[in-house]
C-alpha cells in the first residue's frame, strides 16, 4: 500500500480522546467498548444487510491498547502511553507496520500531532486552545507524486472505518474531489484549518477552511454519555463531544457552488450508554444511506 494509506489511518486514529478532561490524551471511560457491529443500508433498498463485526477493542485494565478492524482483524491500531497519556498510535496491516501517529503535549494540553509513513512526515496537526477547549487545528498534509487514478485513490483512502460522530467523513469521497484533488497534483503540501465552537462540553459547530472552499457543520445532542468522549482517533480533528449527536447539518461551499448534507440519529440505551445507534443521511435533501452501529461493553 502506498504512502497515501495514511489518510485512512489519520481519519481513524484521532476522533476518540480530547476535550474537557484534566489531561488531554487520557481516555478512561466508565463503560469500555469491547466490540462494535455495523449494518449499512444504501439507497432505498429493502434488503436487510448483514450485521458485521466492525471493531474489536482490547484493554489492559484501564488502558485501551488495541483496536482491530473488521472480522479478519488484518488492520489494527496499537496504542502506546506515557503514563496514562497516549503518546503514539501505530497502524498495522497484515502484521506489517504501515505508519504511526505521535502526540506532543505541553503540560496537560496537546500541542501537535504528527503522522509518519515509512519514517516520513505525512501530516502535521497544530493545536490551539482557549482555556481547556481545543478551538483551532491547523493541518498540513505532505504529498509526493500521486500515481494512482483518482477513483482508485479515494476509494482506497476513505473507508467505512470512519467513526459516526465524525459525520462529514461519510461524504468526503465526493467532496475531496472538489476540494483537494487538483491541489494534490500541483503541490507537495496542502494546508487548512478547523475551528470549533462549544456549548458546555459539546461541539456545536466546526468550520473547515480550505484554500478554495469552506465546510461548515452544526450539531445538536442528547443528554446521554458518548462512549467515545475524550478518545483521540483522528489527527485532523482531536476535539470530541460529551454527549451523543442527534442531528448534524453540513454545508460545503466551493467554486461558487454549495452542497448540503444532513444526518439524523436515534439511539437505544442501557442506562446512560448507547447500545445501538442509527444514522440516516441525506445529500441536498435526497436520501443517501443509513448506518446502524451496535455497541458491546466490557462486563
């Protein structure tokens, strides 16, 4: 797999660990996920898809040490710590190390994250805080020549592993062609910023600002606890929310055009924690797909 596999890893390795805790990079939820199953409904088909194992989480007491993806477990992430703070996440495929993500802290706060593929820096995320909240991330991606056809490239590097609460990533395969592809061919670097606005411990809006486009998303929430709160798993987007998303509305503007994507979410709970989540997504008012996730916790 080429260097650009890092985009998949980055989208999977940073959505789980950082907001409103005494130390960023510390993930110790009261309920610990053990397995996540998934179903995906596309278009208006009535056929019930299979319920497939999507992720298996391994814990060493209170520390998350591994997430394996899909039933075969060929792709997996290994977490390393400095004390209780995550210091590195290594991504493996079929037993081979593909890349790793490192975290640099200043006292209790995350200052930057760097993703390396074959010991070469591929992505740098620089973090800005306002008090104890992450309010801005500046992302710089580094590229060599892209040799693959764009359809193959984007299909390979944006997979179902993206987490539901990073909702915009479900729509990236189409959007990235508008936002990034021409830049990948003309430049070895590409930079953008992400701004966050909060209400309490929940992100109410985020704005991705590219050279030639903007991507603005707003969220509403329930009052139950998210099992992902405070877990880093996306280098681009380290900020997460305390509660579970009920609605999202994403507006993408580029080249004088605009698109709107929406998601509506329902949950089934065991006490305060979700055991099932269902998301229905629309593009410019037209139904696109539904995903269903089932959560099992360590007993």
